[in-house]
């Protein structure tokens, strides 16, 4: 197994010292691996009884390997060299990290943006097979992606059935329909594993294995990690990390996760969903903040922030106050963080396996799709940006003034969430505003691409503490795509998802600033420039 190490200072170390005796006395580690569903209280028992399969996923999934590799070789022999994963949340985040860390190409389509979908369709279709991953098959994004790929294959003279692979729960509507349709293969995952804990099930293994990842080695490493975690020992690193995430006092509920030499690509994006969706409910929880080792949140020393650095096994790390450093291979880290999140849930007094507030945005989006209302009129337009906001906008008349007004809504324990609903691959440079906004505001800032974050941090935004303010960025598209046999297009779908989420956040009393880019390239440039200007003004003010 890869070397696993852990160190902590300040509040994280104190939390470990405070909670470890009780965790050992109550045999929490071995009871988790024994799938004791009573660990999270009576209200959680029904859900946790059918959500603890992840503790043995590395072993249970071993029989899948041979079938996945056999299909991979057959596809290669047919000239299929490109795998596209159509999935959302837990169905896509883990495979993206696993493939990226292994240096293997895997196209992850987790968007309803018509331009991003068009780009995925236009790239080497003749050499492409798709993996459609959904526990039930009812996920609207995934269903829409499958439909348009199936049509594209058919239009290109390709037998679509030979290019579609399904991953779903046994007996689900998608399972039954796919077998009836005669798709190339249907892989069933363990139904007793929730999506965000599914990295070591068919949801993580099928797309990565078909793309070329050594999934046998991945599972073997995870099995060894599980053996280490399944010990009621004071040296159990999973218990230590769990106390850091959920046991600080007062609770440091912003967990800044910084890649700092571990070599794991995108791990914090996967951990973001795992932690936020598992803990953000009943008005509590901890919010992961994906950042860099030198990002403002990692260096400001705020009282509600804990920094976790992902480091190399042999690194000589000098930790600051209230920091954690953890090293280990990807499969090891995934097991440790899943285990630690379950421990944190117990310390926080919540059920880490449900997501009661995720459905609200879906329902709102569905209602908007059905009703097709006229767009809410803009408060004003500034260049390529239409601005919409609440009474807190005051007399703002420029996009920069609107952003400043939103930042003024931040309190001493608040965070800012930036949510961009368009092509995350073509416009990834927009993520650069995150650090600048953190510097301007002096508060933690998250950046999420819609609609994928709705299956991730969306739960925390609505079910966690009411301390978020929200900057939503949408964009007009030069093109649109019809969804076969559906009464709406991809453009209409992503617009409804953005509007639905903004509606639910506003109903929860959260300030939401909506910026709509009437021209993508010009609007992104304008937004980047105004944020850079605000950062410059803030820096000048600090220096003077």
C-alpha cells in the first residue's frame, strides 16, 4: 500500500485529543466496518442500514474487473479508443480523479450546456463509446446525454446499441430499460452504496477501466487501506481526520483542501461533494473549499477555517497553525476520507448518508421547464452582462458595483459561492476569479460549475448553516441542441436549472446575484477584468 501519513496542529490536534478516547471506547472504527447502522442515531438508522456497502466495496467489486477488462479489449479491437462518461455528481467526480491521476484520457460529460455537449459529440464519434452512469436512470442530465449520443451514433451510421454501456443499480428503471434495448453491456453496482461513496464500485471502475486505468491495482490498494482503517487504534488516521473535519470546538466549518504536492489530480473536487453533501444539513455541516497551497484562505488564519494539505509521502511539511497534512495514494485517500466523513457525521450529530435538500432545486427546475415563464427582467445591463439581484443591490448601476454590493452581504462567518452555468472546459480560466474574490472579501470562496455542483455542494448551500452568499453566472449560447423525444432543449434545461437553484436559494433567504453573459467570450473577459480591478483596489486600500 502507498505510504499513509498524517499530521495536525492547533484545533485539529486538539479535536483529536478530545474525541479519540470516546471513539476508541465506543469501537467506532470496527463498528463502521461491521456496518453498524445505529452509529448515527435513531433518525438515521433506516438510511444508514442501506448505505454502508462502501466499507467492503474494494472486495465486493473484485469480480467486476475481469468483465471490464474483457469489454475494454473488445472495444479496442473494434477501433473504439475514446470513452465518454455521461454522469453527474458521484457518478462522474471519482472517475475524473482516478483517470486524471493515472494520466488516462476520459471525457467526462457532466453538463447540460449545449456548447459543451456539442463539443463532446463532435470529437472522434466513430471511435467513441459512452458509459451512462446513474443509480436510477432518472437523472435528467444523464438521460438527456444518452439520448443525444444515441441519436448521433445512429445518424452517423453506427449501431448505437454497440456503443452504449450502462452502470446502474440492479433492478432500477435504467437497468430494465437498458437490457430491453440491447445495449452493449449493463454493469450493476452495489445498491447499498450512495453515489458520493461509490468510487470503488462499478460507478468508479467501469469508465476508468474501459479508458485504461489499472483498476486491479486500484482495488488492491483500497483493500489494504480498509484493513488499516478497521482498527480501534489511536494510530487510526481515519479517526484523526474525522475529528479534524467534524470535531473542532468551536467548529471550524470551512475546510480548505489544498493540493500541495500529492500528485493526485482533482482530489479536492471529489472530496468537496463527499463532505458537503454528507454533512451540510440540519443547519450544520462543514464546507470544503477547493484552493491552492497559497490561496488567501490557506494563509489568512481565519477562526472558522481549517486547512488540509494533500502532500507527498516523503514531503517535509512545515504546518502553520490549525492545519492538517495528509499523504497517501489515491485509493488509500479515498477510503480514508470516506471513513473520516462517516466519523465526522457522528461527531456533528447528523446522518451522513442522506441529502434531503438536493431535490429542491430539481423540483424547481422541473417546474420552470414545464411552465416556460418569461425570464425575470434584468435590473440593468452593463456591457455584455445583464444584472439581476435583490433589494440589497441598492443603487448599483454597474456589474462591478453589483458584485461589491453582494460582497457587502458577507458576515464574519460567511462564505461566497460562485456558480457558473456554462462550458467548464472551454472557459476554465474563469476559475481564476476565485482567489481574487477571496482576497477582496477576506472570506472563503467556492467555485462550482453548474449543473454539476447541484449534485455536490448544493446540499450544503440549502441544508447547512445560513451563511452563504451566491454569485451565479449564466451565459447565452450561440447554438442550442434539441434533446430527442423531450419537449425541451439543452439550452432550456440549463437555464431552468440555474433559475431553479437561484429561486430555491432566495426562498431560503440567501442573497443571490445573477450575472447573465449575453456574449460568452466578451462577458467572461469583462467579469474577469472587473474582479481583477476590485482585487487591485482592495490591495491598494490595504497598503495605504
